[in-house]
C-alpha cells in the first residue's frame, strides 16, 4: 500500500463476505464497533473492540499487509499518546485513548477497503435524505465526506513521501525543503479536484441574481 492510502486505505476489489455485505449494514457495523468503547471508556472495552476490528479485517479476504498497515505517521501519533499517559502514570488512559483512535481507523477501513467510493456516496445520500428538511443538501454533504476520505490519506502520504525524499538528500532538518513539495502537491491536488467537480456540475452554486436583474 502506498503512502497515499496508508491511513484509511483505498478500495480493494474482492469477493469476501464483507465485500458482499450491503453498504448500509457496513455503516452500522462501523458504528457498533467504534461507539461502545468511546461511551464505556475502559481499557477492556477498547481492547475488545480492537480484537474485533482486527478479526473482521483478517477474515475479509484483503490480506493483513493491506488491511492492518497503518503507516508511520499514525504509528508515531499512537505511540506518542500512549507514552504521554504512561509517563503521567495513567496506563488505562493510554490504552483507551490510543486504542480508540486505532479502532476508529480500522473501523473506517471496513468501509473504504471493501466498498467503492460511488457506493459510499450513494449510501450517505440515502441516509441523509431525512435531514433535507433542515436545509442539509444530502448530495453535497456526502460528496464532502467522500472528498475527506480521499484527501486526508493523500495529504498524510504526501508528508511521508516528502520526508523520505528529504532524508534521501540529507535535507530532513530543513523545514522549507520538507514542506514546499507538500504545499505544492496539496494545491495541485485541490485544483484537480475542483476541476473534476466543475466538470460534473458539482462546483459552487451560482450566486443569487441581484435586485432588478431579470436573469
């Protein structure tokens, strides 16, 4: 798995049981997996959710190298959170906070690795339609979530790629040389995304006509 997809993962075609599940039930599964440890807030609930998440991914027919690889940045984050609480003498909090982050990431992978982006968006649109009376646009909201799922792994992967390139040139201590390609890549990615949305008629809505304008 490339650095750009190391966080949430990209769709992997397959015929496993999780691939065959309806996408709506996958969303339910993710909620059932991630919400209880957040509500209970104990080490055993977090540990149980982690074991369940790993078990579900291990039996989904994707392969552990793809489904369980979390990338260097997330590993550093989890270790840092756990180490901080261990130093403060709070081992249970260390397990709960770092573990719940990992549960959320692995839970999201149950969706992203086994469901194509169009199906994810369509399911979100259907689920959000009851909220349309509140002024929420289900299609745009679902699109925003889909963009987040694609953009966050890309940006985190871009940081990792830039760091590796800078290290290869002995420039890892130069923040300007490190972040410049990340910024340039992020701007280019945003421009490509905007052009794709405009081409599909999903750009910003036109401004309302001014008073007196017949059009």
